[in-house]
């Protein structure tokens, strides 16, 4: 996927000792997205704004805060995370790549 006319932030967002890394981009409209990768492991993230997580490569297992159910997402799928919430994302093996869109 390509994004024309963007401003990219060179400094990476690094979490969990480098196991999750993303870069922020800003579209011409001002919308912020992050493009990243997640190495094998399990990680919990909190959210301020609502998010759409699009999986572009690999797969992951996600549990949204407050839910007892986990769901597997593969390349070409997406999941939504409510604002002021969080989620646990687990990558069983390899690397999962994603695009995160912030809503609101």
C-alpha cells in the first residue's frame, strides 16, 4: 500500500525493547497513521483515540480489553479498538506488519 503526499517522521516509535517498532506518517489531510511491525511475543497497548489496525503481512491474535474472546487476524484483515481502551496482541511466530489509523 502506498500513501502519496505524506510527511514521514524519521524517529521510530520503539516499544517492548524493540519488539514493536513503528513510524508515524501524516497524510495531506492531516490524518495520522503509523506503519509498523511486531516481532513474535505478546504485548498490551492502551488507546487514547479509537484505532483501526490493518494487518498487511503475517498474523496475530488479538484480545480487546473487556472481552474474553481472542481472534486471529491475517494479512488483508483488520480490527477496531475503541477509544480509551486497549488490546493485547500476540504474534505466534515471525513478524506481523500493520497500518494503524487513528479515528477522532
